[in-house]
């Protein structure tokens, strides 16, 4: 297993349970990257693909870098172009519906799979099952959520529209500035995604799983086996799963796969706050998410399109800070530097959970975008089903690599 983010860790656990002798390789300690610092929402309502009818209207605002929620490194435009072309192809009403239904199916299985693992590792105390709230500052943006509410209802997702008094009662820590909200009830959240990953890693190592800390340099099929060349080690193995999140694309390109995936970077900062939220909230008009975490109030930003390996440019954290201060009383920043994570995003918003069609004994699990923390455990289940050759728990055909 190459890559020890939430996807790699959960895949390693499930393969181990099917009788494989699994080694988990990462250049850093498990879950030191994107799986560590996300907003920790196991979101039931996040079933809407980015490629939606009407998305082209947003392009001028994005290109002008006028949105707090989306920011573009102009030097990344060349890499963005093939993804954007595929994104537009997915924006028809018909494709949108297909992608939404595939997402609804996999997202619907996320909480159950997380709970099963949390139960086993003694981590249920980290889980809150009280939903999350999308908050709207002005009446017009709340009214614009009407189509979303219809789709949520059609997909059987339990939600309730809230007025400002209900928001005040449910979240007394918030200042009374929101006119409406959507409470997505069958959503859960955790108070430390990093600790959840640590506990899951322990499930793997306690059952005999091996961790190797080294950086992958090259992956080659030679003499009927995979040779994994790293900085200090060379590992030989019969089968490999690549679960390198945002870094999967460059590794698979060496093997001849062209993947129109982009990196949507996002930042977090923890604040000290005397008022404590009961659950995560998404300030839709402010363009950020706030989650109560063990480390303090975690504020996470929207999207920054930029290369996975260029230095942090946390402009959005500065832009959203006045909006955060309007919403809740915050005191000191608790981190010396902002944290940066990299969301691996496909043009149809579906993950890639699949055999690699041009090679034998090679599987891939990446591209989980904004939902990888939620989808990690179900991805582990699916990849193990595919490797073993049993009927997958849910239909996995839409997640195949060969769709690109
Ligand atoms: C700000 C923000 C908020 C988010 N909020 C949520 C949320 O609330 N809910 C949700 O479901 N999702 C959320 N996400 C998305 C989620 O965090 C990601 O989709 C998920 O963490 C991806 O997991 P992964 O295992 O695929 O990748 P990663 O966690 O990035 O793991 C990839 C691993 O590959 C390793 N690696 C890379 N290159 C090499 C190499 N050459 N050799 C060895 N190892 C290597 C890295 O060290 C890393 O450990 C958020 C993301 C961000 C940025």
C-alpha cells in the first residue's frame, strides 16, 4: 500500500482482513498530510458534483480571483485546462444527475463504515452525530438553496430548514447574523481527524501490519513483480495499491496513465474562542467552515488551485477572518503557521477506486476531493473487494480509472 492517508490506512486494514500481508509505505508518519487537518465532517449531504449546469457563469469571477471561496495560482492554469475541459463535459444536466447518484450511493455508506472502525478502535468518543449546518447571511442566498433542498429530499437525506431563532438556539455561540440555515441531520463529525487516523493505524499495526517510512521514487513492473524504489529501500511485492492522494497523478503518469486531476489546496487555522460550537458550520456567504476540534476552533478555507508542492499562500485565511469575527467571538490564533492540505479533485467529483487497467496487480484509490475523510473507510472496503474479486459492497463501476 503506497500512501498512508485515511484512504491508504483504511485500505490497508481491509486488505489485511482478507488475509493479505500488507506493508503501508509513506514518506511521512501516517496521516501527516490532508487527512490530518481537514474539517472532520462525515458529510451525508455533500452529494453535489462541482460540474453542474450553469457552472460556466462562475468562470469570470474565478479567473479574476474575486471570490473568497476559490482562488487561482495563474501559473497553474496550464495544468487546470485539461481538467476544466473534462469538467465542462460533465456539466450537462444528464451527467450531473448520473454523478450525483453515484456520489449519493458512496456517501450514503460513509458513516456506517466509520462507525464500525471507530467502535473497534475505541474512538467513538471522538464522534459527534448531531449533523452540521449550512448558514446563510442573506435571504437571497438562502432562497438559492431551494434546488439543493429538493435534491436532498429526493435522495432521502434527512435535513431541516432553520430560521434565525432556531440557529440561535442550536448554536448559541454564534452571533445572531444568519437569516437561515440547512441542518443536515444524518451527518457526523469528529473532534480530531488526525487522532481518528492514528487509532485506525493502530488497528492495522496491532494486527501485524508493517509501516515503512520512505519516499517512493519509482514504481516498476519487472520480473513478474512490482519493484518499489524508494530513497533508502527497494521493496518487491506481488501487488500494489497506490493511494497517494494529490500525489497519485504524477506517480501514475510515470506508468503511462493520463489523469485530469487537479489539486484544490485548503488551509486551516485554530483560534481560541470562549464560545464553543456544538457542531461544524459552513458559512456559505462568508466562504469558510468552522469545526470545534480538540485543538480549538478550526477554521478551514475553500479552494486554492495550485500545484501540490509550491509553498503556502494563505491569502484566503486573511480574507475570511473578518467574516469569522462577525460570526463568532474569537481570540488568539493558536497555530504559528497556517496548515495546508491538498484535495485531489477529479472533473466528475467521483473518486477513483479501481484496478489499473494497463497493468496487472496494480490498484488505485485516490481523487476523493472534498470528501476523502468521509469516504476513507468505504474506499478501503471497495478496494479490498476489487483486489479479492468479490462483489463490491456498492457498485464500483463509476469509479474506474479507465473512464479518463
Ligand atoms: C481544508 C480542507 C478541509 C477538508 N474537510 C473535509 C471534511 O470535512 N470531510 C471530508 O470528508 N473531507 C474533507 N477534506 C478532504 C480530505 O481531507 C481529503 O480528501 C483526504 O484527506 C484525502 O486522503 P488521502 O488518503 O487520499 O490523501 P492524503 O491524506 O493527502 O495522503 C496521501 C499520502 O501520500 C503520501 N505521499 C505523497 N507522496 C509520497 C511519496 N512519493 N512517497 C511516499 N509517500 C508519499 C503523503 O505523505 C500522504 O501521507 C478536506 C480537505 C481540506 C484541504
